[in-house]
């Protein structure tokens, strides 16, 4: 039996590499799926040019928030761009690919060194926690920060020497400079010091060495850019208050259901129960207490699945123990567990379907992208198709900017959602346009900004207010956009409209009569039939339209009561965002 097991190891390794490559493939198609991603790109260009004061002339707080809370990833993109001079999107993909390899490699290394798990099975444990891979299909700082955090844990745990502690502390400091939620994992080091170091004296020596490094590195990184690390907490508190987005039970349910592949839903609780039954208190604290502390620190601000990535090593440890518990079981328990796992694996391999009897089937689809509950193995293919359609819209915007901004009278661009708002500014900057402080009529100063390149001027009308839930962009257009264009003498202009409505809602049927020309229409099958139709908002609908037709691309008509609320929001929030 032992010989046959050894003979199968190379085959298992090859199989795991093939599956890993399958799940890594969409990273090569990664793109901007949400407005915070181009916001990081805008800030990176500002760092490179030294023009940070111009990153958001209309809503300075929005630009400041993404600079202060995302400085680590912003600096990485800025530095990489200064070295290779490649487009921002290409550098985003390079960073995500490297971050994903770092995170998976650190988890596999930790499992192999501490728990003697063959690398092929360590990779499988990662695959049973799909957000590790799916989070890398869009640009974010979570994967990089989690990779640094996991590597820090692995270095410390596998060496237990003062030099290893110093290296781990440096990695944790860099992780904290990338995302402050890395600090929520520090209790794991306290647990490891308690169980792995022989005396109070040793624990004190390691803590005394690590604490200053973990504290000073993020402070130093921020100071190098003229920023204060502690400002993260004040701007984050202000943004959360503006969002007023309190996640409750439904969000926790979504994270629990879609955070794991179906076999992982069986193995994870089984592993935790096994640790408790064996009284393996080190693992109990690492895999139960530390995640509970982490979740408590987040409170009701745990918005996305990628926020869970720093817990990846503890989730993988519990999944591995769950698998071992199945192998140790005998008789009827083993038969039942094996049968349940077989069903879960078959469901993993099945075609993606909606589960009508479970309304929670819709909960897995959020701003990050399509996540099937059934058929998770096909997730890379689904993501790749979805990302390619997004990239098609972005390429169309890019081409339209270059084609339509070739001198002549001022050009009018209208963004109707946060994603297109930030993307348009990034693409304008990448095309050599620069924000201009002068030249705006008074009526435009709360809703528009001017970009110039040579003799070409672009007026970007922004109908979406950042950090404002439940707003109606149609009201913002009526109250701000139209008066702005009238004062600017552009009420009869043709605008490039960046919308997000489903293709069925576009005015294609009456386009000729209204003078509307569609530049890009998302494919009809852009959103799988099992997914939440809200995902269509991520896909750009681009049209040349007279100013009078722009409202058709905005939210549905509003009632008088809704209009009053929206008007008040528009006036109040524009002041708060200054």
C-alpha cells in the first residue's frame, strides 16, 4: 500500500498543477470590475507624476480615502509602472498573478512543513477555499496582503528563531502597510509563541523584537509618502458612515455558503470538531478563536468574500484535518462521510445551475463577479468569459476617447455609475489628458470636471456620488448635469454616455429617431442564467447620445418623494465629500 501511494504522488502532483493552472488562467484576463480598482490606478499615476492634489478635483475625500487606505498597492503599481512603462491594467494583472502565487505557495509550504501534507493535497485544500483564486480575478490589495501575512506565519512557525521572527515581523509590517486588516491576524502569533516557545523569557524576546518592526514599517512607508498611517482609521470611519452599509445575517450567510467549495463545507466543520475532540488546543485557538477575533474586529463591515483571505491558512489547516478525520473513521460514519463527500464532489463537477428552492443561491453573486454554488469547477471559464466582455467594453471606451477627443469644440462625457466614473478618469489620464482647475462654470463645480490635452477639452459630467447608497443618478443629472451643460453652452452637444443598464433597457429600438449611436453593447448572454441579473451593472453600455437622451441611460423615473430625498442627498453629500 505504501509503495502504491508513493507511485501515485507524481500523478497527484501533475493533476494538482493542471487544476491550479485552470484556476489561475482568469488572472490573465483580470480587469476593472468595480470603481475602487481604477481609483487605485489614478492614485498610482498621481504618485508617479507628483500630482496627488489632482486625483479627484470634484470629490477630494473620495480620492483621499483610496489613497490613504490603499497606499501599499498604489505604491506597488506606481513603482512597477515606473520600471516597465506598461499600461496600468497590465501591471495590475502582474501584481495579482504574483500575489496569488505567493498566497497559495505560502499555504502549501506551511501545510507541508508543519502538518506533513504533500504539496498536491495542500493545493487541493486551497482549491476548496475558492475566494483565494477568485479574488485574484480583479485587482485588489487583499490577495497581496494575505500572501504576506501567510508567509509571515509560515516563516515564524517553521523556524522559531529570532532571525525568523525578524523576517516574519518585516512581512507583517509590509502586509499592514498594504491593508490594515492584516493586524487582525496578530493573535495567531501570540498563540504560536505560547505553544511553540519554551519559556516566558523566549516569548518576551521574540515579542520585543517583532512589535517595533510591525509598528514602525507601516508608519515608515506612509511617512515616506508624506502620509500618516493612523489617518486610515479616521477616513475609513468617515467612509463607512457615509456608506451606511451595515451587513447583517444575509451577508454572513453568503460568506459561509460561497466562501467554500461544497466538499470544503463538509471538511471544515469536521476538522474543527476533530480538533476539539482531540483537545488539540493550539489548533483550536488558531482555527476557531483567531478567526472569531478577526470577524469581531471587522464587525458588520465584512462586505466581500476577499476580506476573509487572511484566514486562508487556518481554513486550509481545518480542511486538511477534516480529510484526515474521514480517513480515520471506521464503519458507518466513514461510509456516510464518504458518500456525502462523493455527492459534494459530483456537485462541484456538475454544470452550474440555479437552485430555486434556495434563495441563498443569489447571495453568491456580488460586486466581485459570478460564483456558482453548483459546478464551482467551471468557475474559471465563467469568469474568463465575463471578464472578456468587461474588457470589450473598456476597450471600446478607450478607443472612443482617442477617436472623439481630437480637437474641435469641447467634448462631453457622461458617466452614470461609479465604475464608469472612475474608469473614465483613469483612461483620460492614460491618454495624456490632465485635470484642469479653471474653465468650469459655477453650475458645474459640484457635478463635473475638465480634462485637457493640447487643444482638446473634455467635460466629464459625473452623475454618481461616491459613498452614497440608494441614490438616483437621474435626479443628480437633472439637478446638476443639465444646468452645468446649459451654463457651459453645451446643452445641444452629443455626449459619450457610459451606462450600465442591461442591453434590454437600452434605447436601441428608437436610436435612429433620437440620434443615438451605440458604441458598445454587451452580449445578451453576459450574465449566466443562474446568476443574479445585478451583475449586468458591471458591464459597460456605451453610446453617443444627444444630451436630451442621456436620462434614458440612468435610473428609472422617480416619484416626487424619491426626488426630494435624492435632491437632499445630492446637496448634503456633495458638501460631505469635499
